[in-house]
């Protein structure tokens, strides 16, 4: 399935939130208002806080 997706440019539809907006993402998920999947970007937060290798 992953190979098919990569070869045919199939990508997921997600809502992306910054780490600081996690409560907003969680609230949308709890209220069933999320469109498809909620993804929280922790990369920027980890870099800003010295946790990125």
C-alpha cells in the first residue's frame, strides 16, 4: 500500500496544528469537528527548545 501511494502521489488529507495549538486540535477532535486527521507539528517546538538532534 505504501509503495502504491508513493508511486501514484497519494497523500493523506490532514489538518496540521503547531505544538502551541495542541489544545485547539484536541478540542476539535473531541467535538468531532476535525476534518479527517489532526496532526500536531512538534518539530519546530523541539528545535526551539533544544530537543532536536
